[in-house]
C-alpha cells in the first residue's frame, strides 16, 4: 500500500541545502501516494521563496496537497496582506486553498486555518467544519480519513497553549463524529502523536493528533531535529473490519546527511465507517 508523507513548516528562505537534498532522497525512496505540505511553506511569503518551494514540490514527482500557513501571507507588505493575502501562494500552488485527495487507501481533507487579520493564530469556521465533516462521512471503510490543518488542535506543552487552533473544540468534536482518523498539523515545530481523547474526552480513543516538526528549516526547537512524518495505511479486507495505520517519524541525522526512522507508532482506528 502507498504511504502518505507529511512535510510541514519547511520555511523556504531558511531551508538547509543538505536537509533538503536528504528529504528529496527520502521521498524518492518512499514513493508516497501523496505528499502533504501542512503550511508555513515559506518564511516571508516572497516570490523567490515560493518559486523555490514550487520547484521542490515538482522535483518530488508525486501528488502534492498543500495548504498555507501564517508565514505564507505577506507580513510587512500591508496592502498585499489585506487585498491579496494569498496572491503569491496561489501563483505557486494554485487557487484551491483547501484541496482534497482521494485514493483507495486515503481520504485527505485540508483546511485553510490562516486569516489575514491574525498574525500567528489560526481559526476554523463553522462552514469549514461542516464541509470537512460531510466529506469525511462519505469515505469508505478502506480509506484512512485524514484532516490537515496548520495550527494544532492540541499541544503537549504549556508554552504552546496559545498556539492552538481557534474553534478546535467544535471542529474536533464534529470531525471525530464524522469519522476522522487523523488530524495532521504543524506550526509549533514539535512532533508528537497523541490520542485526541487526551484533550477532547468526547472523542473515541481511535482518533489521533499527528503533529510534525519543521522539515528543512534552521528554525528547529531545542532537542528536536528536522523531521517529517510517514503514515502507512493498514486496512484489513476481512469481515472483522480491522482498521489501523502506522505513523513513522523520520529525523534528519546530520552525520549521515540523511533522514532515518526515529520512532514508530502503531495506531488502532475505528473499526466501522461512520454515517453522515
């Protein structure tokens, strides 16, 4: 089965050439069914940074699903921020700010959580919540149902509480009820995998938050090297309806100039499809 490669917060403009080359080599070896770019693709939303990011995406030679992060909106050019906040992003990655991907193994729905009037914080609207929920409810049992945001719906450290997505309580409750298996995020450059039930008691323990570190930037957090996530579907076709997936965190190892698998999480998913 094909895998999903999550690349988050590469911050082109601060990318490290050796790390970038290693990531391209990893992607070539994995041949993922889809690559998810979960925001903060650039550092300052310049035309040159978007051009570099687009060239990187093209070199991967795989389907790429991208959403903007807060860094992908011009910060200092006020007119562009107000009147054309996604102009440069769209020229590089297309006009669809919330693309979807579907295959036999995957249903991936993305959410644009950026707002031009917010500097760093992200938000999700009632309309966005319902759009994603309807899409999730249409999935087949053979598909891993994935939602992608930029800002995290949950965090593991007190210092990151202010970075959580506005509207997360309503969003997570609705998406879990509609059958979400994984909610992928970035923004805080801190990778982790946790059951959503830890922060949202109404969610089943078979729905998961999957956070990614920064893929290629110099802006790493202390003790956390550049990293990406690789998700493998493991959906049984038998009558028992068993559904599972495996999330691997791949860290960049400087001495090897390569990414290596650092941690593996075997995740049990809900066993049945969810009705609309």
